[in-house]
C-alpha cells in the first residue's frame, strides 16, 4: 500500500510544461530518490505534493496507516503540513531573524492549540503544552547535533548548518513523509557524507518515509531504496539504484553525460 | 512649567492614539508586508461607531466600547475576506493599491451614514480636571495614556507568546517556509486585520473623547505614516515610541512656536528619518543583496 500516490500529474506555466503526466508511488518507510537532469521537474513534483503548486491535471493521494486517504491536490499547503508532510527547500527557507530554537518551535505549529484569546488565558495548560513541545524540539536538536547552535540567530549560521537546521525544523513537525529538495547542494564532501548519514537515520531510526532530490548521484544511489528518474516532466525509469544505473534510457538522459565528463 | 506639563500630557495622549493606529498598521505590515493606507479610516470608523453605539443607540459606555470594538473587528474581517484574501499570492503592490481604494470607500461610507457635520456626545472619560500640585491637567487625557499603553502591551505580548502571534512573525520572515510548517495564511491575515481594526477602534474611541467626532479624524489617521516611519514599520515598540515622539513634537511646536508649524512637523520628521535611518528606530534592518 503506497503512503503517497501521484497519478497523471500535469503542470504548466503558460507555455512551459513542467510535468507531463507524471506519476509515481511512494511506499511506507522507504527512502525514495527522485533524480533527473536540470529542469526535469523534480522540484515541481515536491511543490505539487506540498501544495505550493497546483497541478492542472492529476491526483495526489496520501493514505494514512488507518486507511484514511486524503486528496492532497485539493488541499491548502497548511492542511497538507498538518497531515504530516514536511519539507525542505532547494534555496533554504528559514526564519532568518529567529534563533535555531525558535525555528524548530515553529515546526511544532501544527501540533499547537490555542486561538487568539485562549492562548493568553489558559496559562497553565498552555505552559504544559509548551514544555511538551520544547522537549520534543530538544530531542530533535540532540538528534541533529545542533546543541552548540541552539540560540544562534539562523541568518548568521554557515550554509551547511542552515541546511541542518532546515531539516531539523522539518523533523520537529514529526512528519510521516519528509520531502528533501537537494539537501546536500553546496556542501563539501564531508558535509555531504554526514547529511547522508542523517537522512538514513531519519528513515531507519525515526521511521519516516523520505523522498529526496539530489544532484549528487553517488551519494543518493548509496542510500536510497528506490530511484525514480524524471526527464522533461515524465518518469523515464524507476527501480533499485543498480537497475536504474544500467537503464539505457537513464544513461541517455542523464548518467551518460556525467560518465563522459567523469 | 505648568504649560510644559500640560503640553506634555496632551502630547502623550494624542501620541498614544497615534500609537494605537500605528500598531494596527504594524500588525498588518508584519503579517503580510502590506502597507495599509486605510488604517486612518479604520480609526475614523471607530470614532463614529462609538458615537453610534453610545449617542445614537443609547448603550452605556462599557457596553458601547465592547460593541464598537466587535463591530470594527467584524468590518475588518469582512474587508479581509472579500477584498484582500482573493489577492493573496498576487503582487504586494496590488494589495497596497486596494487599501488606497478601501480608504476612499470607508471615508465615503462614514460620510453617507453619518453626514459631514461634526457630532458631539458626552465624553466617557471623566471630564473633570486633576490638580497635580500647581498644574491642572485634563483627567480624560491623562487616563487615555495608561489605557492605550495596556492595549499596546497586550499586542506586544500577543506577538511574543501566542501561537498565532509567532506564526505571524514567521510569515513575515519567510512565507514559503511558514506554509510548509502548516501555518494558515488566510487565518493569520484575518487575525491581523481583526487586531488592526480593534486597536484602531480603541484609538478611535479615545479620539472621540479627546477631540470629538468629525470627518477630520481621518486626517489624524494620516499621522500613522510619520509614526511608523520613525518607529519602524514592523515594530510595536516603535509604534509606541514613535507615537509619543510625534505627539509631543506636535504639541510642543504648537504651544511654543505656532499652530501652523505643528501640522507640518510630523512630516518633516518623516523626511528626516527616511534620509538618515530608513528602517526606523526599531525596524528590522533589511539588507537586499542584488
């Protein structure tokens, strides 16, 4: 039973076609890599799933463990997040004027209750809830080794650390599905290695289903269970890393070029 | 000395009305980057709503204040729902232009409902004077200062500690990230407009008491701009300090120099601040790298 099912997605911006009947399934608990040449439509897929883009055609269905299913293509982004779909961005989208801790606490937003007035009124209950959230966030900080940075303002952090904070914030949401858009972009070899380690830990220790886009084929092939290859908004191959690596269509579209230059 | 103290109280009380109007402006700007040109007209509406509730309907003061604030919030929510929400996702400039249109419509609505003539009603702040040693101060004006400060403090606490207040700051910081954290933009915008209208209504109620009910109140609302430019577009604290400074400057110039100049002083400050410190005293220093 797929936790996430994308069917016949078509997304156009004016005359430009980003996705042309794209479909894929994401299985519960797997680490799925989404690869493809520049402009293939990888980020568009993530944006459709998280509700930032609305595909003109096609459906996206999320199925919960109890069998309840939700049509994500009809939901607003904040509802999708509330269903446990968290993500990071290619260009790092953090609350730059806030601290690491505050950023992570915002990751708890969907789990917090309280309206405009009640937030100020139920001090006791509110405080207990706050302590709970704080505990969860501290656990994530611990998990991602971010203790030294917890009270630093995010805008001042080094690039690699910002990526870690962004991932930690997504984890604070306690997601069922984590969408990572080029989590190792702009990192050096050592940072890439440790990010790959974190991604694996997220999948294995926390049981989160992960969909990851990356340009660094080597890193991604090493850690993923399955790979989906996109080109010109279509799925051109899918399967285990080894199978995809040897698929002629993939070699043509993508890997062939890297081999020649390598 | 008497004159100085009287001017100070008068300046601070006017300043706090400015601060209330400006705080509403700040709330909307913080949440949505929209410069709300109709903020002064929300103030105007508040003044007429309290007149309607107390003088025309005959409600007691306490109830009248509650009704005024509720009506103002309801009005703002309708405006947000019908006019601004459809524009979410459009360029900010469209929203800003729409608030200019809103300003005219609100002003015309007040004119259509209540007419252009100034109205009067019995002030609810105690009309008497308070003797502070040798100095006689208007107790109404004196009282309006703590009332305004309490409202402003509540707003400040809202931003710091409540779920929606923090969500508002998050949206202002990075809208995409806020969306992906499950923050509902329509909800936050609605709350922002509701709060802006509430604080403008309280400012309007105080204005009605201090200077009376007339269409001129809208021009007082214009002072929002020097206040927020001085204090910083996105700072509640800035709105309070900015309001006090502009209010005081106005009455000091009016009292010691002349009335004509006092009308201009706020805008002179506006120009000077823009030249020296364009993000205001407490505003976020936003550096755009191109």
